[in-house]
C-alpha cells in the first residue's frame, strides 16, 4: 500500500506547523476505513500525528490534553454524519481542516475490501486540500 501512496511523502500541512493532530473517523463502512487509511499514511509521511478520535469521545483526559496542545487539527470523516468532527467539537476542540471522504466523490457502502487505487485517488485529493 505504501508504494501506492508515494505522493504523500514529504507533504506537510499547508499551515507550516509540525504539531498537527490528525483525527480519522474509522467508521464501519468503506468511507470510514478510507479515512483511517488516509490518516495512517499522512501520519507515516510526516504531515502530522494520527490521534485517537474515540479517546476524545471517551473524554480521556490525556488524549484531550494532547489534542488541545496541537497547533492545527485535521479531521477526516467518512460520510456526512461527520462523527469525528462532532466528537472533537463536543470536547471543545476546534477543527482547522475538515475533510469528508464522500465529498471527494466516494460513494459510501459497507464493503471493507477497499481497492488500493481508490485509496490512492482519495489521498491525491486530500494532499491538495491540506
């Protein structure tokens, strides 16, 4: 998979900060899993640090403090429910960049076997946004 996502290498958040938190939705659909895969690749390529969205929803003090310490927050939601964004906002954490996978042309379904080409296509769009 990583070889298919080389375009993410050396990509930085356009904000110029090295302290960027990346929060994926990771929901039980293709779009949720795409959001998670994109967050993993962005984190591995140095765009920011992938962080635990569900920990924010669980009101884990250490995780909330880590998120509050970020200079920028990127949230990647899978679908229009926008659960990840709402989770952070509910915890009082401001979202700087919000990306919705369905807004990038992916139709939501429940097939978790996601073609690498589709992940690459979404990654290319995400890189342009950040």
